[in-house]
C-alpha cells in the first residue's frame, strides 16, 4: 500500500464530499441502524448532518483550508474522545487529524457509533492509505496528543489525565441570541432553526435569549409557530412535560406556547424544551456583560452590532467549520 500524502487526502476529501450529497445511496443501512439505536437521531437530522459535511467538503473550501495546513511526515498518534449529542458531531475532529497527516485513535461515543464508522469505511474505500491512519479504541493509550469533548465535570478529569501531552479539552458551551426589536417574522423563523435544529442538543443551538426591555414575547412565539411539530417527538415531549410540571409545581413564572417554555433566568444553559431569557436596558451595557462571558459562549446570533463575532439568524450552524478550524 502506498503512503498517504497531502495530495491524496485532498483528492479523497473532495470525492467524499461528492458522495455525501446522496447519503442514502452509500449510508442507507447505517442511517437506519443509527435511527433505531438512538431516538434523537432521526432520519431527517442524520441527513441534515451528512449534507452539511458534504457542503463543507467542497473543492473551494478544501483548497482554501489546506493552504494553511502543514502535512506531517512523522505522524503522531492523536487520541480523540468524541461527543455524541448530535449525529456525526465528532467527524470534524477526525477530518482535522487526518488532514494534518497524523494518526487518529478514535474513542467513539456510544450514542454515535454507527454513522462515523460507515463514513470512515467509505473514506478508506476512496483512499486505502487512510487505513494505516485510523484506529478505533475503547481506551486511549500510547498517544502523543489528545482532543477530548465532554461536560464541565469530565473536562476536569481530562485536564488531569491528559495534562502531560498537547491537548484540546472542550467543556460545556452554549449559544445565545440577542434581539433588538427590529426583527422580521422571517428573522424569528430563522432563529427557530438556531433553537430547534437537532432538538436543541448542539452547542451551536441557542439556549438563551436577550430581549430589549418591554419586548412583546408574543412576537417571538408567533415567529416560531412553524416549529410546533417538534412536540410530536416523544423524547422532546417528555422533556417539555417534565419541565412544565416542575415550573407549575414551584409556581415559577414562565411563558408557554405548547411546545417551548420561556423562563427568566441568569443562566446560559437551559433544560431541553426550555429557553432562558433576560431583558436588557441598552445594547452597550449588554455588550459589556457578554464580553465577560465569552469563554462560555459558543455562538452569538443577532442583527445588532456587538463587539463579539456574531452570526445572522439561522446561519450559525452553516458550514464555516473548515475555515474555523484553521484559525
């Protein structure tokens, strides 16, 4: 078997991107199995994730990305502890390790152990030289570096256990939305995608809203009405019912439209089927406040002009991932 080169990686990634434009053609069985084993992984969400990688792995993005990558001629073993909150969320880390010419030691999440294996198998089918750079493990050992994704609690363990090697340790982060009152109904509908895509389970999903003081909550609820069918998913519905009952029993003030609860709270991380909110007096004061919380914020969506890097409503989850990875 010939050695893996950067040119081979680039060609393979482009070919994989094309193949993923028709996910059911090459991943039909894996999609069915993943959906059957994890109720959060609906066919719709699985296809959405696969197609997002397909859009990301286009010729222009790949050529741009690889301009900034040094391909290793002495491969290191990089341990990957992958998350499984949304379909294939850990696949990007694998792509990055392989793109740099290194070896991926992959610890899959039990929540997402079907799809990634199937796509990796397709990648190896395109370029067999990848087979020497990929290993699935139950426990990391003999690694040179680590990328680990987990909760705030698990990150403390990761920080200790992996402290002697180069590492990237990801903790809990949340996304927020800042409304200024000028939003159109279309803006709010787009915000609905930021909230409800993948049932709100991703770190890019908005879990906290900031309203200008005096904002009419009815405008927000009217704009997201088209997402009402999400309540028909039994696991989402269970979370909605549970949190609603807790608020009612505790007489906690909240708003309710039948599928999403709004509760005033200082926190950034809200329970599933709940969005926390705060009111602000001025954008300038809010901007200063948010600057102090940057390490806890993944993405910020808004029409307002703020100091931080922001996204338009409905666009924060679109694939700038390759460009983000290079910075």
